[in-house]
């Protein structure tokens, strides 16, 4: 897994995400991010990623409300997700 050749114990999602973002920035790969709790947390995550990996291309990021979406919201989300061109789509 992207450089984790000798795993000893648990591999946390944040470790995978960090390594994936590092490689994406190095290789010019575009990513999308869905979730993160709320818009304020999502912005904190985006700010931290931009500071850590200035070349990272986050082309789509959204943190929907934590409840079942309405039919209209669901359709809008699917449309937005498919409109963007990225190689990795991260669920935070």
C-alpha cells in the first residue's frame, strides 16, 4: 500500500489518506473529497492538505449534511461527483 511494505499493527485511514495525498501531489493526480463532518472541518482539512502538499490538486470537496439526503440532493450530488475529473475520490 503506497510504501507501507512492513505493516506492524493497525493501519489507520488517516495514514492511507496522507500517503495517497502525498503521492497525488508528487504525480499531479487530481482528487475529490466527500465528507468530513461539516463544512468547517472540511475547510480545516483542505487548508492542512494545501499547507502540507502545496501541489495537491483537490478539484472537488463537499461535506453534505449528516442525514439521509432528499431525492433532489442525492441527484445533485451524483451529478456534481460525476462532473469532475479526478483519479481518486476520498471518503472522509
